[in-house]
């Protein structure tokens, strides 16, 4: 930890990887702004919560305003909020398309723009996206082009922003998970999903949280897509 108590924003923080990330950051002494549509108020003085749809710029503005009012700065942004709709390409509806782009792309764009402006003014910061290894190993058993379209865009934007801001102290990285045990996946599917990984099993939320904590403490790492995927991106 640096001299000051670090402040992190975590999107999609009500459950799954986002909730686990909030818990992991708290154990490391961070103060956290946790946001999602349904997130409840917290009585923990180290947590501020903001309820809202992260695809709306107004939510991003409230999250930033809350971070500054409660904790005075923003050191880390974890862009975790995301939805996954797996379907054959021609079955996607216009509503599917709009929902996935709003959450996965607009939900990244607005809060990241506001956070990086603040980080530059502070002299530094770190942004980390949660993407997916499906981007690099399309799986005929899991057709999901909207995930590739949006999370692939986030991988590209990660490298682009890392280079744009490298000289101004802002690092930008991504964690690319395999399939992780969260409420996103019904337990009845776990055995089959585990077999989609070379290591033969699914990942745990802690695997992703540990990767985020590593990237946040790695000043020489930027523009990295860190695969935490049981070998998926390496091959089959
Ligand atoms: N689990 C996996 O196997 C896996 C694999 C690869 C990548 N990922 C990525 O990891 C991230 C977290 O996944 P997860 O498994 O933890 O998912 P999850 O259990 O479904 O949780 C998703 C979180 O995002 C929030 N959210 C969804 N839509 C939102 C919106 N429009 N505005 C604000 N918040 C929204 C949800 O909260 P509310 O309902 O309260 O809004 C929830 O907290 C996602 O980006 C996902 O694509 C997951």
C-alpha cells in the first residue's frame, strides 16, 4: 500500500466477481465505492454504495461524485459490470444487442472517461477491465458473438488507453477469465463448464480477485491482458 489509503471503484459489485473484489480490496485496506443497479446501502465506513445502471452516464457521474465526496480521490477503477448472453448469432434480438452494448461498452466508457480524467489530475491511477477468454478461443459449444464484440473491444481499448496514458501515470490492464463459479452459472452446469478448460475445472472468484490485486500492485505492468482461464487461451 502507498502512504495514503487507496480508493477503488468497483462496478457490478452486488454479487459474483464484483462482490468478491470489494471484499478482497477491503482486506487490503482500500476504501471502496461499490455500484450496481440493486446494491444496498452499507453501514461499513470504508464502503460507499451507488445504485444505478452503469450504462447511463448519470450513474457514472454519481459514482465519481460519491468517491470524491466520501473519500477524496480515486486510485483504482475495476470495470467488472457485464452481462453474457450466449445464442446463435442469428437468434440475437435487437434488445439483446442494445442491452449487451449498454452494459459492457457504455458501462465501461462513461465511468472510465471520468475516472481517468481524475487520475491524470491526481498524478496517477489504475483501470482494470474484466473481459473473457472466449474472445481468443471461440467455442462452437458456446456461441456468443456479443461477448466477443464487446469484451474484445475492451481488450483493444485496454491496450489503446494504456499507451495513451502511460506517460501520465495511469496504467490500464484487463483480467481475462475462463468460466468462474458465480451466480452467472447455475450449479447444474458446472461439471460441463469445467470440461471447457484444459485444467478440467472452473475457476473460483478468488482467482480473479487475486489477479486484480496483483495488477493493482504492479507499477511496471500496463496494457496487459492477464489470462486467468485454466489454460483456455493457450489451447485445447
Ligand atoms: N463468471 C464467469 O464465468 C465470467 C467469465 C468471463 C467473464 N466474466 C465477466 O466478469 C464480470 C462479472 O461476472 P459475474 O460472473 O460476477 O456476473 P454476475 O454474477 O451476473 O454479476 C454481474 C454484476 O453486474 C451487475 N450489473 C449487471 N448489469 C448491470 C447494469 N446494467 N448496470 C450496473 N450493474 C450491472 C449486477 O448487479 P445488479 O443486478 O445489481 O445491477 C452484478 O453485480 C462480467 O463482466 C462478466 O462478463 C465472468
